[in-house]
């Protein structure tokens, strides 16, 4: 039986690249979406992956979504926490509701989905969790403070979870993308984008497909000795 992968936020530019990559490898792929139903349906038809709609900020919907995935596939071997949200706004203009929205979209969703998925992994004493972070949480960059704070939290979540789940042979890693041509990267103002490229050794933005390659490797048995790591895919900053 092929491994089963669950990718959250699968209908976006980065998530869909992962869905395509895993599908090409012959894995059974499930992905979540919230609002972009047509995009999710097209991806399902293109790849043969299965789409599952859920508001990942709602614990009840998350529980039902994971149950549906398990009913469909019987197990979840790999979880990719990719869903997230950003908001380009200077710190002085960030309101409390903005702060709560960004931290909820990037951290609470990760907590809710992971908590539901790892129960079955713990029972089977095997599994892989890959959290998608951001260079914004690791480097001195001109980025929204609430987004950087949320993404910095991904690293702490990854480290603590990797330690706790190691007794169950579950690996937990973080992938840290830099500026990408699509997804969140498309919202970066031209001034900040030019500044990034000035210091980027590769001299260009990355592509979602390049990130997907790294995620696919970390999900595979070939990466069995890689655990509790933040793997940077940033072109060299």
C-alpha cells in the first residue's frame, strides 16, 4: 500500500505544487481547502488527489476532516502543515484582530490539525510531520511583525513536538522557504523584493516546485535520519 499524505492548504500555489509532487511519486494524497472550491476541484481532477473542505481554525471541522481522510484512506503517514496567511501591514497599524487572525491562521491551525492527525500515528508508532515555516521567522527582514512572530512559533512547535514524538518514531521537521515567485511571495512589495534579491546568492526567487522537492524528500524513508531540523530553501541568504 502506498503512503498516505495529507497537505493542508493544498489549493494554493505552494500547496498545489506539493500535491502534484506527491502524486507523481505514486503516493495517496489528500489535501484541504477552505474557500477556493473550483481551484481544488481542478487540482483533484489533474492529480487524482482527494480534496477535503474545512475551516482549519475550527476544531470541530478539523476533527471531522481528519476523520473523513482516515475513513477514505485508512491511515495518514505524512502530514504537511502548509496552510497559512499573511497580511502586509506596518506594526503601528496592526490591530488586535489582525494579530489574532494571523497567529490563528499560521499557528492555531497547525496545532489543531497536528493534534488530530498524530493520534493515529502514535497508535501505529510511525509517521512524519513537516511544518512549513518562513524565513520571516528566522532572519532580520522587513516583513509584517505578526506574520514573523507566527512563523517563528513554527520553529518552537517543531522542536518541542519532535522531542515529544520521538518515542513513537515520528519525525518532525520544518521547511523554511525564502522568497518564492508565487503564493505569499507574490504579495511582497517590489522594494522589499529587490532588497531580498540583492543579497540572495541565487539572485532570483524560488519556485514552489523547488520547495515541493525538499518536502517530498523529507517525507520519504531516505530522510529517516533527519529529525527536528529547520531546512532552509531560500536561495542563500
